[in-house]
């Protein structure tokens, strides 16, 4: 591999800014693993946009924006998924306005959801149950299962995607 000018400049920018980006990401997340991931993602974005960077340019403001947007996007995605899954699988008591048919539909849905969860691979299923049923955080699950929070998040995302797809197919729901 030859050292082209972009690669050399990127290396210099990486060395000069990696600690600042990490500290900023850590301040936003208070999670070392996520801060490391965000730092990596910021520098990947910088590499993808190296053609726009001038030698001598201070890129920290750009990296700052990348980090902020990554955290915002992750947070939005997490809350959107959590809200959707909680709404779908909520165990609501039968209200006075609810018919027996509604209660039966809700019960069938909960049973279907349980079946989907049981069909997940073992580790994914355990992570899903600890997160959704027991309300544990990624950090708590990671510690309990001796995994990284990133691995926990990835397994949970895959579990949610699998369940979402199955529910959409089963109930013939068109994706938005």
C-alpha cells in the first residue's frame, strides 16, 4: 500500500483529534464502549469525505458535528424501537370498554409474540427477555452475560428486526 497524500493527512488528523472526539463522545454517552464506537464512526465519515478536507484545516468542528449526529440518531432509533415494541406487546388489563373479542385478540397476540421470542437464537432471546421483559439496560445485560454493550445492542436490534418482520408478515402489514 502506498502512502498517498489523503492517507497521510488522514493519519495526521486522526492522531491529532482522536482523544478529543472520544472525550466528547464519552461526555455525551457516559459509556466507554459507545464512545469508542462513535469515535470510530466519526473517523469513518471523515475518511469518506477526505476529498473535501484541506491540509491545515481544523476538522474537529466537523468531527464534533458527526459525533453529535451519531448520538442523536442512535438515541432516536432506540426510543422509536422501544416505543413501538412496548406499544405492540403491552400487557394491558381488560378495560370496561374492551369486549371479550378484544381481550381474546390481545391474548392471541401476546401468545404469538411469545412464540416469536422463543424462536430466536438462544443468546438473542436471552438478551431480548432481559431488555424488554426485565427492563435491564445494555450495560446491565452486557455485564450479566459477559458481553460488550455493543454486542448486546446488535443482538437486540436483530431480535427486534426479526420480530417486527414476522409480525408484519403475519398481520399483512405494509412497511412504511
